[in-house]
C-alpha cells in the first residue's frame, strides 16, 4: 500500500452536500408501535417465513430462516405480536412479502446468541457461523450476504474495509467511524481472523479528515492500516476501491477474490462486532435522513421495519414539498412512490430532493462529446452502447461489455443531452439475461 | 513503369486505390457493404478472382495475343481479341468461385447473392487486367498488381462496411436515409484517401 | 488469313477448355437445391412476422417441404394461397383456429393511480423502474411497446392503455413477447367476453389503485349459463376459453367495476367514462 492513493480511471465530482448531516451525532430512534419487516432483504434467495399471524415474538427472535447458501435469516426488531404476514410496498416500487409486528412496548430480548468475548482464540469457522446466524448482509447498500464473501473459493491475501462513502448526502458510515471506531476496528479484526489474515486496511475518502485521524490513532492496536482515498465518485465501488488501495484490477466479469481481495463495508464490520461480542443479530442500522426540504436532517439508528414516514417525522418533517424521495444515495438510489416503505438492513439513506435538483429532462440525441467515456470507471463506451440499445441491438450491447457496467450513474450525470443512459443499460442487461435464460432452457 | 514490387504494392493499395481513387467496382462496394461479415466474404472472393485473373490474362496477352507471338517467324497480332478473351477467362474464374463457395459455405453464398456473378462484369477486375496490358509489365509484376489492387478493394470495402454498421445506429435525417448517406460517406472516404497522393 | 485462323482456333480452344474445366468442377462440387422451397416462399405473404414460429417466410417454406409443419400454420396467409401450397406439395392444408390478442387490463390513466415518470417511454424499460410507476404492479404501462411491435397496426394506445382491435389482429403473437407484464394473451377469435384485469392482489388493495379492477365479487360467475364458464382464481376472475360465456353475460352480470367487457365494444371505446 503506497502513501499516495492511486486514482482510478474516470469518475466525477458531484457536489457532496454532506454538510447537512455530517456533524450531527447519531440519535437512536424511539420505539414505534408498528414495524413492517420486509422479508427479502438480501441478494440471493429469500428466507422462509416461520411465523404466522398471532404469534408472540421477542426482540431478536428468528422470523424467517435462510434457504440455501446465498440467503440470510431475518430477526424481529422488537418484542410483540405478529399482526399480519402479507404484502407491503417495497423499495423497488413493487409490493413485496412482509411481516408486520405490533410492538408490546417491552422491547424484551430473546438472547439468541452467546457473546464470544474471547474471539481471538475461537475457531474461525465458529465466528463465520455467527455471521450467518446473525443475518448480516452488505450494509453499504448492496445487501449481499456477508458470509458468502467470507467463504472465498480462491486464495485471499487482503481484507479491505470500505469507509469511502462516496455518495453525496450520505454520512451514516462517517458518523459510525467517529462515534464507534473500536466497534469497526474490532469487527475488522474478527473478519480478518475468519479469513485467516493478520491485517486489514480501511479506505476512507479525504473529505472525512476527522474519521481518518480518529481511526488512525487506534487502528494499530488491531493490526489495521488506515489509508486515505482521493475524493472521486465512485471511489466506494468495490473494483475501484481495490484498484486504489492495491493497484490490482478485477477482470471484467470477475470478483474481488480473483485478485485475492475481500471487501466489506465498515457498517457490516460493526454488525459483525455486535453479533460476535454482544451476541445480537442484525436488526438495526444507522441511516442518514437528509435533504434540503427537511427541517432537521441528521443520522438516526433505525430498526428494520421502520416506515420512512416515521423517519421523516423524526427529522422534523418538511419545510416544503420535496420533488423526489430516494432510498440510498442520489446517484444510485431508488425513487419511492409510497411513504409506507420501511427501512431494511441495507438502507443507507433516506433522501428528500427539492424540485430544483431534479431534472425534468427531455432526452436529446447523442452529440458524441465523449464526456461519458471519459468518466466511466469501468472503461466501457456508454455512448455507443446507448446507441445500440436505442436501436434494440442488444447483441451489439453485449459485445460492448454492457454487463460490466456497475450502474454508478457517472455517465448519466455527465451527459449534456440528458440521455437516460443507466435506464438503457438496465434494459440491455435485462434483455441479455432473458435471452440467455431462454437459450439455456432450449 | 518500374517493376519495383514495393512501389506497385503501395501504389495499388493506397495511392491509386481502385475504389476510392479510380472509382472502379462501385457496385459491390455499395451493395455488399451493409455488414462487415459479408464484406469480408466478398473481399476474399474478389482477391482470389483478381489475383488469378491478372496472372492468367497477363500470361495470355504476353504469350498469345501480343505481337510477340510468332508462327513461322511472322508476328501474329491478336490484340483485337483482348477484351473478348479477358472477359471469358474472368467469367470462368467467377463461375468456379461460385461453385466452390456454394459447396463449402452456403451461408456466405446466400449472403452475397447476386453480387457474386456481378464480379464478372465488375469493372475492377477487367480494369486491373487492362491496366496491366497498357503498362506492359511482366507476368509476375502484373499478378502482384492485380492482387494488391484487390487488397486495396478489400481495404476500402472493410472500412466502408464498418462505417455503415455504425451509420445504422445513427439518427440520419429522412432525405438522407439509405443509399444517400452511404454515398456521401463514400465521397468523404475518397477525400481521405486523397491524402496518400504523391506517396509514390 | 493466318491471323483469322489463329484467332478462331485460339478462341474456340480457350472456350472448350474452360467449358470442360467448369463442367468437371460443377460435377465434382454439385449441391442439392430443392426448387420447391423457392416456389413455396413465393406463395407466402413475405411479411416475415414470425407468427408461424419460424424465422421468416423462407424458413417456414423449408419447414413445410421437410414435413415439419403444415401450410395453415401461417396465420397471415390467405386461404387461397394455403390451398395452393397444399396442392403443390400434395399434402393436406390442415386446420388452425383463428386467434386474436387481448390486453387483459382496463386501467387507463383516467381510472388508475400513477406516479410521475420521467424516463424512456418504452414499456420494457419503464418496467425496470418501480415496475412501471403505476399503482398496480400487474397493469398496462401504456408506453406503446406492443403497438410498435405489431406488424399489422392492430393495437391502439388510448389514454395510457393498450387496446387491441380484434378485426385487425391476425394472432401472430409479437405483442405477447413484447409486454413486460405478460398482460397479453392469445384467445379464440370467436370469444368476445373477457375480464380486463390481471392482478391477483387482494381486492381491497386493487381498488385503492384502480377503479376498474376485478374485485372477484362473482356476480358474473353466478349470472353465467353454466358453472364453469367463468373461472375464479383467488381474487381474479377469468373467462373459461374452452367453455366461453355468451355476450349477453355483460347485461346479466352488471359488473360493478366494468372489468367484464365485450372485446368489440372495448376496442371502440364504449366503456370509457362509464364509471364515475
């Protein structure tokens, strides 16, 4: 690891708007009377529901068990009664299965796991099983089951902790690193032990100097190195982070383990700390509730199943009507059409965007300016792929490596003609995968 | 005219490109250049025909048709048969190519369609043969000239078909759609190749 | 004189030599072409719509000659031409029932809840964004992908809802593949009564987002002539196409949401503005 951080190819520099919430300490949300927990909160198979209407549950009790390897269990955020097992609005706009819990006000734990304070001498496989049982997923936003990343099928020599938080507006990871640095670092050490490594490195963008200095002070104790990163969106994307910290390039269509690396978000590391040291499953997380229309933007610790209407209330409500509400960051987040959507394990932010920041555009023809090609961090050709998709030539789009696109949004952001590039690439990917499925069925 | 092989090669491929400088062989140039794969197939067929045609026709001219042919000491001048003989030879060669292609690559045969027999009446092939006659080269040099002209033809065809594939994706204004924009592009490509003039 | 003789001899000799060479090569590299494929391709409409299930008319002709399919499989061809093909090959034309497409949704903009959408105006792309920015996850998005895909211009988009004109539809099925919500089905052309709703959600939730949703009240099931003319599947009712009801069911049932409609009247817009 060199002292001067490497710059990955491309990237953009949007206004970071983090001042709205960066200095606000994390507040714990009060206990609400109803939590609607969405069942499928991870990439991979949905867990199987094991409770039914009328069941009494305690805080941390298993609500759904994992089905298969790429799946995680789901636990109750509080104690109470299962009011219903039916559909509710999901983060992608479609109605999804959910479990509604009416809180009884006691918030009684069921104490499912035994705290493993002597983790330095415990078998790594037992520690990994704890990660599985606690239902931990990638909390940076992707929601990929963490234990799958911790079971690499190729030799791994580097553990990277992702503290970049490159999306504008979001400050949840930043506050976590300032307020709970030991949790993050011990979590990193536990992850390193699971992977059989002695050290880990945390990458933090330079716009968080307080987090860098706080962690650098105590990281040595846990054999973790802190490396500052250039401010460049999407620095927090896995492949770009690996390149900046190690100089290794993940091949197209490949995974981080192909170059001997495993990447975990700092919030996931803190969740591992909770699961191993405190013995509690993944039922809450820090989320940034921010945006200019809010009276009091800030960072809160929410339990899963909290409706975002309550989150907005906690932030003091709105000064004026927002134009868009996003879950996640402004670059890759999903716009919502219902305030009944609830917080999930991977909800890093709830964003309210005022009308002047939302472009109501009419898309115009490509002028071949090349800005998208310059800023693409994956080194593909957005302009040509966009033309191919417009003419429904998905075979051509596949040859141009549209499947390598990480949907970071840099190209859409830079396009002077306001072309809906990311939507076109999503369409191309969907059509290519559908065609492959059709071919394999034949 | 010098027999220098290198000069002939560069001259035929770049400086005096058959399609873009001499404007011979425009028919397959515009007709087969919609897709790169058919363009490559056509190029292969043309290279084969032109190489062989140059060899055979220059040999026939030198040893039979030209006044160097003597019977009992009298020079027999059969140059009036040039065009007739050349066309018959070229037609036979193209027919052979067609038969072989139909047997060994039916998809390419279907894709090239009518343009394959059109190589026969293609001014590029006959043009190469006639140019060899006019410039009085040896048989070896003539074959090189014929082959390199065909390579130049192939170069122009491949470049143009790649351009047309990209043109397919562009939003061309209605009056220009189809052949019109193709011809304009061909003209610009010809201007580009003018940059090679004076090289040899 | 010598010149003329030499010329004639030479030219004739060359001609004979080349003829022998070509003849031998042709004999050695002969390829079997079936002339019948070309003749039959001439008897087909030449639209290359793919409605027969093959890649274009030439491919279909090849399949007929090879005996893999029957001439009536082409939904676009005229009965005269189908018979001609059958006679040419000496086979039977075969029977194929005429089918038409039905878009099983009645949720136009006037009766549904929609979020403002700013993106590509194409149904397959819009379906990737919040399922189409429509309150109902199973309904018609209305950005005319099916209308553009129809080679016969049989689909009209009225107020954000795709409507098939059964008299123009030939049943080629191109629209069925295009719709990202799998809303379109091919049904026998003789059946006119359909339930224009596709959502299996609970009726209470359906009503919140669409005024013309089927609420599974079962009035049509009870008013039908026989028990299984209308099939109930959870919160959604559908016509039984093997035992279809008669058109008078519309008056007899008096569907409270106008989800039950006649295809012919729906195509002419007779149900718009009926519900207040």
